[in-house]
C-alpha cells in the first residue's frame, strides 16, 4: 500500500505526482548533503488540481503532500516516497503534520483574514527540514483579496514551500495564479473502479458497492458515505420517493420543508462531531484549567472559533442540500433515459418502479424542464437565496413540469 492507492481511476495523475515526489526527495537529499542540486526536476513550487466533483482533487493533493513529507528509510534504497505508513505520511494524511497547512472554505468565500497567517507561514522554513506544504482545498472560493494574497506568495515562493490548489476547473482560478501552477486534471473514476475500491479498502459487500457506486456515478466520497452510513442511505431513499409525492401544492411545500430539515439535521450531526473536538483542542492549547475555565484574554480566540464554526455549519447545510438536489437530478436523468428508450447506465436501478411510472406518465420535454428547475434551485442557493424559498420554488416547478 502507498499513498497513491487511494486515488481511484487516476493512474496518469498518480504517475506524474510519483515522479515529482521522487525528484523532490532528491532535492532535499542533495541540499542536506550540501551537494549540487539536480539540473532537471519534475518538481515545482505550485500545483493546480482540477476535476469534477468526486474525482478526488483533495485526495490527490493530500497524497502528494504525504509523499513530500515521507521519511521512510526505504527511500534511500530506491523506494518510492509515499509509503503510507511512516510518521510523515501518516500525519500528512490525517491533517496533523506540522508542515502541512490545509485551508478550506467555511463559508461562501475564503476571506483574506483567513489566509494571512497561512501566507506568512508559507515563508517560513519547514520544521522537519523537508517541505512546507500549503493545501487550499477550495481555491475557487478565494475572493479578490485572498486570491491576491495567494498570488503574491506563489509569485515569490520560499525555497522549500509548495502550494497545492484544488478547484473544479482552471477557469475557477485567477489566470495570474493558474499560469504559475502546474496543472493536473482528474477525471471522474468509472463506476467499476469505485466499487472495487469500496470492496478492497472498506470491506463493503460487492453488491452494495456496485449499487452505491452506480447511484453516485463514480463520486468517491459520496459512494463511501452511502456504503458505510445507514442514515445517508435513508436520506437518499427519501429523496428518490419525493417525485411521486408532488401531486398538489400542499405536498410540494411539505416536501420542500422536509428536504431543508433533513439537510439541517445532517449538517448538525457533522458539526457536533467536529465542533466538539475543535473546541476541546483549542481549550487545551490555550491552557484551560480543570473544569474548562480559560485564562484571561482568550475569550476572543474562542469567539473566533465559534464564528468560524457557525459559518461552516451554514455551508455544510447547503452542501448537504446540494447532495439531495444531485440525487434528484440523477433520478430525472434516468427518467429521461427511459423515455428515450434506453436503460444503459441507469444510476438509480433500486428505484426502478418510480422511474417507470414517471417515464410513462410524462414526456421527455417535461422531464427536461424538471431538470432545469433543479438546476435553477442550485443556482439560487449559490446566490444565497433562503434555502426554503429556493426549494419550494423548485418543488412547485417539479409538479407543474
């Protein structure tokens, strides 16, 4: 097992990153031995990972970060950096390595105040003497000010600092930033590759793995969650029953409320797990006394954490709602496929009766209008329209379509 084994269906990307990690290790070795640096190197100071949702952009960047921090003794014998087991790999993958800083959006944007400390850290020497790695998971959410801060750091990098930026496409990143990065585009892995990964790594039964991989159309994270979380499967099942319930106005409004409430409950569950851990870790770092009492002058730090967690809960709720809308879109795409006379690549085979019923009872034109209504709801949510209003408008359009 190596850090590259978790990159499902990304063999070409893995090969590029593996070669760069080998050259990066040679650079560190030469610098420590005070030897001349290699003239040609596949390693560079800034990388841009793009690809559709579920392709594994963040996983690829984190695997590369782990390979850069690998301290396995096998490297000296010609082994590949990124063993997956040494302290460097293990802590980088867990997100606890001192020289791997992760930046993720907790709201609609990554604010400049959230980037200042990270940019400053990018100019410091790595504590381990290997690489200072800055991983920006949501580079498309950098606003103008925070993007300019990143641009300056990428233009004038420290000798041993590496920037790893992740975004859906190159167009989502400032041209001045992307022009200074080496670009790697990931593809959506095949359903078969995702199913194989679930069986091999997570011990999922083959039939279940094949079903969730098909349902998520190769989205690795969603497939894993469906396979391992009964609550997630129950929420998806409820979403797939929704189209048959939209027969009158009251039912549309009730369905919209249920969708929003389910997203809020999902976000609350995720937040409780993460917020409690973060709060306790910060209290310990601040030197809280027994009973949780904090030293003087630390209340502001705790308030900053609470504000960040509140913004993250809002984003998590919208992300959870977007997953439900994605399931609805896939459902109606299956309906359209049946109306056009094909059962090839049906994602929701477990909802076959509902698909057949809607396919017989409507036209392809009305199905397309329904898909457009879901897309309009997603766009409204991106513009910060109140979730309930956006979803109510969608369910009414699904009924009228």
